[in-house]
């Protein structure tokens, strides 16, 4: 039987509240429908834990994207459609579980 996991969900009022902490075996990413790297092309099995940032429904500002990238958090897309925040969470967790 596979072990269940429960994601920790945190709300940030500002992107600057994001901790710049990278752990071994962890993939830190933010979802961006305009990112060049498609997440399904990435080998998710190589990681034990994930930090996933899902932006506001209006999308990230250019400043927020720059801040995330300079913090070592890469942008990935999971398709060309722009998803609602609730749908993005379900989609990314499904990809992780199925990998």
C-alpha cells in the first residue's frame, strides 16, 4: 500500500515572504503558462519533496517572476491553458502522484 501524503498549503500576501531555502532532493518551482520548460518533460521521480508556487489568478507580475527566478525557483508550465488556482493545485499534485 502506498503511503498517503498531505501537502502543506501556505498563503503569501507578498512574493517577498517566500523563504529562499533549497533542500537536497527538493524541486522548487512556480507554475507559469508562459514558461519555456514543460513540467511533464521533467523527471519528477528524481525528487523527494516539492515546493510549488501557484500565483494569483491574474498571473505573476514581471517583478515577481524575476524575484522567484533569482531565488532559484524555476518557472514551469503544465500546458498552454491558464488554470484557476484551485485547478492548478489539483493538476500539479496529480502529475506528481502519477510520476
